[in-house]
C-alpha cells in the first residue's frame, strides 16, 4: 500500500498495475525540421510558414502524431469565422484523460506527473503517472456511481492540488465537462457560475491554505449553493485537519474514493464534445463561460507547452498560476500531462514565508522552466536581489511571463537576476479564448533573437493581423492596430455557454472573417509584435481580468452613479479607480460608503475587485445624450490634461474642472 497524504485526508492507493489496455501510443517527439516530411519544409522557419499556409496539412499531421485516437478523424477542420463556426478533427474519437495519463503509464508509470508544492514550505508531495491515473479512475468511478453522466458539467472550487487535477481528469474520463472556478472568488460569483453551468455536482475542499492563512472554501460553497437549485451533491476533500459540518448533500471525497476500483473505463468522446467551461470577464457585467472542446484544445496546449518553453522529456515544469485560470488549465495540467511531463502545482504565494519562496522552490524541486506573472516579478523586484541570490537556480532553462504586459525593468530583472542572463525570457501573449499561447518569442527557433518586453512571433498556425480604425488590414510594419487572428486554430474557444450570439458578436463580427482579440498591438519594423493593452472596458489587475462594468454593477446599489476605469499601477499593472456620485436622498458619510463598496466588491466578486481609489464627485462628465465620457476620466487619472480632446459634446464642461480638482484632493 502506498499512503498518499493529501493534507489530512489519507488516501490509500493499492499498488496495482492497470488491468486494461487503453490503446497506448508511444509518444514520438516530433522534430519540427523533419515534421512528418512536410513538402518543402527544411527548417523551422519553413515550418512556421507551412503551418500557416498549409494549416490543414500541418494540424492533421500533428494531431495524428501527438494524440492517441480511439477513432481517427475524417475532417481536419470545418470553420467559418464569419459565422462563428469552429470545428476541428470531426469524426475523431478520443479520451483526454487517456492522452494525459494512460499512455504515459504504459511507458513510464513511475515518472513523476505532479509535484504539489503545498503552502507549507518544504512539504511537497509527488505523484507518479500511475498514482495520478489511479486517483483519477477512483474519482471517475465515484462520479459515475453518484450519477454524473457524459455531458454533465461539474463545478470544481479547489486550490491547486492533486485532487483538483484528478477531478478535472476524472470529468474528462467519464465525458463530463468541468467548470473550475478560481477559489478566490466569492460565494456570489461562484453561485453565478454554478447556475450558468447548471452543475448538479460541486467538488471542493474543507478549507484552503494560502500564505499561512486558512480559507473557508466549504463554507463559501455552502453559501453559494443556497441560490443554486441544480446542485444535488458536494464532494468535500480534506485539505486541513479541521472538521467541517457536513450536510445531507455532502460526500466525504477521500473516504468514498477509497471504496472505488482503480480502473475506470474511459468514455469515447467526439473531438468537438465539450471538455470544459471557463468563465472570464468581458465588457458587460456578466462573465462569459467560454467553451473549450477535446481534441483541438489538448493538441494546442501540448504543442505550445513543448515548443514555446522548449520542454524536453525529464524536465520539471512549473507554472505558478492558479488552476482556476486558463493558464493553470493549459500549462499546469493539460499541456504538461499530454506531453508526459512533470508539472509543479503551486499552492502558495510569491512572498510566503518570505520573498525567496519561488527561488527556494526552484532549487529544491530542480525546476527547469518557470512560468509566472509580471505582477509577481514586479513585487519581488522591490524586495531586492538577495532573495534570489540565496538559492541555486542553475537548473532553470526558460523563464516565462504571462497575463499582462511585462515592463522593461521587470523583464530585465527577471532575465539578469533570476535567469543569470542565460535563460531566455518568453513573454507569452494569449487569452482564455485562445486556449493556448498564440504569440511568443520562440515557437519555432530555440535560438531566435528576443527583444525585452515583446511577445514577438506567432506560434505555429497563427496568423496575426492588425486592423486600422476603418476595419482594414494594416500591411505595413512599425504600426499599431486592433489585434485579430486571420485563420482558425485548434485551441480556440468554440462558443460561449448559453450565449452563442455573444460569442459571434464579440469575436467574429467586429472584423468579419477574423477573430478579434480585444487587444491592441504594435508591430515593429522587424515584424515583431508587442501587446499594447485592451481596447475594450476590460482591465487587468495583477493579471486578473475584470470588466469595469462588473464592478459598476456591484457599486450601483451603494451609490447613485459610478464610472470605473483602470489606471497604471506599479505592482499590479493596473489598479481600479472608481468615480462615484452619492445618492442625494440619504445622509451618508464617505467613509461608510467606502467601506460598503469594498465589502460588496469582495462579497460579490473577489478581493482583487476592490477599488484602489474612490473619488466622490457631485456629478460625472456626460454627453448631452447622457453617456458618461470615460475618455475624459481616464485622461484625468493618467494626468494627461493636455490630451482631454474635444469637450464640445459635454453637457456641462465645468464638470471637468470639478473632476480634476477632486482627483488632486484625493492623491
Ligand atoms: O489583454 C491581454 C492580457 O490578458 C488578456 C487575457 O486575459 P485572460 O483571458 O485572463 O488570460 C490570461 C492568461 C493567458 C489579454 O487579452 N495578456 C495576456 N498575456 C499578455 C497580455 N498582455 C500583454 N502581454 C502578455 N503577454
């Protein structure tokens, strides 16, 4: 018996070899230069061209080589971006968990699949592929026994831990979709996502532990499901020793898993069946559940993981994002596991117990690729080099950055101090919608030049284009525009759950025939890309994407009117600045309203949604038709008073002076 201590819940895993053979596939590491003998391809730069110009041939060959199919696909793609139709590898059947687990168990069962870097330093837990498969199978059987069926959607509200990964893979094994909700979200935000996904099953832990603090996750689930009539059962794993009150709906997860068989028949899934929903923010108040499907997503996550980071067999890969975000999905779970890699799940924070946490972990776990967010790098930079120098980072080969622009100072510190000037820094641009990395410095050539702070080059099969204000493709270099992608790729989201029209309107209609990313970009003289930021009302706070309308929705019950904008913040990238007008009828103190706003933002969304500044105003600048002129507010906050622009459409230009004065008083 192997005793696997997962926090407190002890799960005994009998030492078994799998009894059934699920169509193993030897994973052949494709060398891109000899890529399946593509015609005319002699080097990696040819391969990049080939992947775009002969996209179907490229993706067909890679899909056959990289994925293990139960039944081969008959059509590479059937896409029409102008209609919002995106379908890849139709006719094919496969199981994602088999691709991530079984085939590696056949070749290397004892290879470490997951290293769980728990919040408590130096207490990591390692799981082999065999152990992770067994855990997944037990959970798959349990879910099946408790009535979860193919096509259902299970909500997972857990911090990064092996049971969370097993939960995702167990859903994939039995054909259920998963909906992972970031465990920092409030009960209200969780409830909204459970309701939209219509989940009848939720998986959680009794308590989370982060930065030495205990977080009451089960209590949050209890509160959330009060307003979720679909929920019939909640699986509760034990992360801490503290008992929780169990209700009639609750299932003691480890106890029940221990009764299950370690073999679980995988469901044969169509390529286009849903693998997961993942909610993200848009420019309206309602988060959107983006739908990702089986084969295309997995293939794209695997290929980008392999090439962007130059991941090689035996490397230890560490993506420190939470599994509640797309980065955690693609680069903590699916990409590395599809590649038979070893992935680190990071449960803690960059400064717990001290600002050396990441680098002590790099030394202890011998990490080869480290993938993190600029906001953490900026924070650590402020603590100084000594926290980095204390630890041996000689195992590091590639450093990655994701989620927001990385400023030059942070890029250079990451490169020079953390990477000792010898590790390439790959600034990777992508989104929940794109499924995987789309623009990054080294998809094709591991020795290619890298310009600090630039995402640089498109990945295989990606054709970025910039659009001008008239909606025409900009062909010249050294220019900026709205970033679109000109042809479909397998990893892209297929639709928005319950709202296909919003998908088409948001991504496909602004520039018909192109996928619109919502970001602006600059293309340099050399043709390299740099992301300049969102073009819509979405802001990025410490790499967390949030719609200004979402925050305004929360504020509207406390104040008469509000306008929320993002501003440049030295650590968080962007901060939240709220202009509010108090209700006239009620006699309230500003301090009380401030407290109320912060309480509501954390209760309805998450802590990171609390405004950094709240400016109380008598009125907001509006056009004669009553539209708030956010452009003016942004300029005031950015101290760009010269560039206020045309104010002639303002209802009352005097209001601008009031706003400027109020801003000065606040700072
Ligand atoms: O604005 C871009 C920014 O993050 C947005 C996507 O957020 P989300 O869906 O939460 O996914 C984050 C992780 C992939 C993008 O529209 N963004 C992401 N990566 C970068 C970036 N901005 C600049 N540089 C990046 N490398």
